[in-house]
């Protein structure tokens, strides 16, 4: 809505917005895969409706609850 009222030039007209969206999507997907792999290595559950089995503070060093 704000862009319709007061557009700010974020990208040049030559840069297709689809490419920017694809880059952001791939970065998010990469972050998701990295986080899931870290949780699996630590042995904790990824499902948010299940109880936590291990708390992961950094990297792959698990803490026992």
C-alpha cells in the first residue's frame, strides 16, 4: 500500500523483480535446510507441536534440558 502511495526506487527498471524474488526465496530455503540439519544433528525435534528434546544454542552443540 505504501509503495502505491509513495514509490521508492529500490531497483532499477532494468532489473526484473522476479530475479530478486528468486534470490530471496533461495536464501530463505538455504537457511531452512541449514537450520533443519543443525537440529537433526543435535537430536532435537523440528516439529513445533512436539516437546523439545534438546536445546540448540549454537552450531551443533546440544544442551540437555
